[in-house]
C-alpha cells in the first residue's frame, strides 16, 4: 500500500564514524519542523543502521545526485552487518562538523542530525532528527536546489527503478 506514495526522493543515511562509516539508502525521509529544524527518517528494525543510530544518537542525511546511483544501489542492497559497504562504494567519507556520523564529500548536501526522539512505528523505528549543521555543494544556493544543473534522485517504484526531477518550473 505504501507504493501509492511513490515516486519519492532518495537519500543516503550515514551512521558510524569516519573510520568505520555505514551508509544506507532511504526514501522514507520527511521534513517535520522549521523551528526547531527537525526531520524524520523511518528505518527498518532489521537494519544495521537502526542499531548504529540507537547507539550513537546521531546520523547524517546526505543528498546524492544521479552520478552516485551505483553507490546508492550498493548502500541500499547490502547490509553493513555483514559487509564493509564503504569499501564497495566510490565515495569519500569526511568528518562532519557537529556529529560523529561522517558526511559524504561527493553528495550535494550533508544534513547533520542528533536524535531528538525515537518512535516505534510497526516494523520501522522513526527517528526524529534535530538538524545541527548543514554543509552543501553547488547544487544548492540559499537552501534552494539548482534543478536545471543537478539531477536529484527519485525512486520511481520498488526495485532498481529511478528517475530524476524535470527542470520545468510550473506555477499554479
Ligand atoms: C532506493 C532504496 C530506498 C530505501 N529506503 C529505505 C528506507 O527508507 N528505510 C529503510 O529502512 N530501508 C530502506 N531501504 C533498504 C535499505 O537501504 C537496505 O536494507 C540496506 O541494505 C540496509 O543497510 P544496513 O543494514 O547497513 O543498515 C531502501 C533501499 C533502496 C534501494
């Protein structure tokens, strides 16, 4: 039934440390509040990322573009419980400013969050993250995405099926 909510944008949730990072692909990311700045991420109870975030109480939401799609697929199909995913990916993990979880150099934004609340929602844990720092690349100017020059990833439907947003602005 959740399929009716698609297409949804796709992100990378990073937990662990710069030395031992664990990135995980996530569609279920939602803005929650301007002030304080809050976002939410629903993470399956079986995910290694769920365990790491519950332990370290912070995470990063990294914003990938289409150039990183192969890495996004690895992060979304392999579990860090068994494999060091970072070694299978071509991205660079760099220290974040305010949280232990690292940022990803090649991503166009890295939104650093501390866990403000955890809610059990069926088979997922919904983490409410307070945004404590953001760093970004050229794809954002004054918090606005440059949609003509950058292809933000959208998950069209279940499986390896992705699209990027169109660049036509339509006004009502
Ligand atoms: C495009 C895509 C989106 C996904 N979105 C989510 C999500 O929002 N929440 C979630 O718990 N898992 C999601 N997954 C599944 C996890 O990314 C996947 O199970 C991953 O291997 C978990 O890694 P971990 O065990 O290292 O945490 C998604 C996978 C893909 C490919």
